[in-house]
C-alpha cells in the first residue's frame, strides 16, 4: 500500500495494515528469551526483567526454561571455550525464528578476558548475532535498547524477496556446527561462513618470519 | 425449541461456543500455518534430547524402579488414617458402640494392609 495513502487514511481515522505488518507485529511483540545467563551480565539481564526496568512492557517477560519454547538467546556474559559448544547447541535447539543478542563486552569480543587462553573472542564466531551491546556489564537500559533495536529489525523485515529473514530462506541453515574441544583450542576455531573478516594487520607470506598469524583468531 | 429451558441457557451455550472457538482457533491456525507455510529445518542437533545444551547421554525414556511409587501410596493411606484417627481419639469417650466398631474395622483393614506391605517387602528400601 502507498505510504501517502496510508497516512491520509490514518488522519481520517482509518487504520490500515498489511498481513506482513501484522505478522511482524505479532513476532516482535512476543519475543520470548531463553533463561540463560553465563556471567555477571546475566545479573543485569535479571534486573531488566524485574519490576524497576520491566522488560515485560515489550512483550519479553516470559523467559523460557527450554530452548524449544524460546525465540531469543541473550548471550549474557563471558563465553568460555568450555561453554561455547553448549551455547551453540542450545542455539541450534531453538525453533525458528530465532534471534541472538550478544550482551556485554565478553559476549561480543571476549572483553577484558580477550587475551585469556580460555575465553571465546565473541560468540558471533559460531552463531549469527542480531544485536551487539557493548558495556561491562551493560546497564538494563542498554539491554532494553538492544531489545527495541531487535524489534525494529523484525518490524522492517519483509517476508518475501531476497532480503527475507533467515528462517524463511530454505537455503539458510537452521543449525550451525557445534565446535569440539581440540588439543589447544576449539575445533573449528570459528565458523568461516559467519566469521569471514580478513585481518589486514597480520602480515602473511614468507616475509613475516616471526609471526605467521596462525595462532590468532 | 421454545421451551423455557432452551431460552434460558441459549446465551450460555453461545458463550461456551465462542469461548471454545477463541481458545481453539489460534491453535488450529498455528497448526495449519506450520503445515502449510512454515519452512521445516530439522537437524540432528535440533532434534536431539535437550540436556541443558550438553550432549545427551542416553534416551530420555528410561526405566526406573517403582519403589517410590509404592512407598508414596502406603504413605498416602496412612496419612489419611491419621486424619481420621484424630477426631476419633478426641471424641472417643462419647462414641456409640456401633461407631467404635466401624472405626476399629477401618483400623483393622489398614493394619492388615500394613502387614501385607511389610511381608511384600515394600517398607524395605533397597
């Protein structure tokens, strides 16, 4: 429908909508998160759901204890390499459509533990993240901002065409490979289909004798 | 059709039907939507048994001993007995002979049950 006509009608007191808008409205107004906290960010996530901040205002009050009933995974906290396979498996077990908010510095990049041998440097190496929130930990307002950002993202999705959401695309996978514990690191260290950023700072080739960049991720 | 009974209960019947439809319609719509439109993407991890994200060790359906169940039933019976015994004890002096005999039969039945469960070995926790 023409946007101008729609505005004109709404000024006259006639509300018009499309099936797509109605569908997206339904999707974004009942995003149920998974009861899932990894570290201190989870405390802020819990605070967000409680009376003072009240995430329920946005339709996300029902934290589901099972991935089968959840739509949103809030990766709240440090993802250790011990925990990463479980996080990916939980994400895989969620039904479509599913969304991910990476909450806090650790979940988006490893945060203060980035140099640690045992911490994953961002969960987006294994699962597609919809919204990243920086902060250590982010305040409840930041989480709500991320949630509203996700709602706007859902609202803007068209259900057909090339830029339709992942879950409506037959080609797009619903499951992502679960990493396994290797001798030194998780194997694979990243999902190349998701994380294909080429590091320009690390020199490659025979001239870089000291550091060939292999151990970095 | 014009009996007063039908006249009185017609609104309630309509209300019931509407309420039932209100509850069932979304479920049917969701089911039809899942059958007709939604894209199915099953997978080995997605369909696996949910064990808090860990690899599931065994099947979710596994046999377990029914001892606890028997124990619970025996407990329930004697729990009810205790509830009956208290008023019996309180009003014991004022009871008629018939009431006392009835109560004693009740107790006897339960004591018999206790002996039976004892001999069956239910009370022994393995």
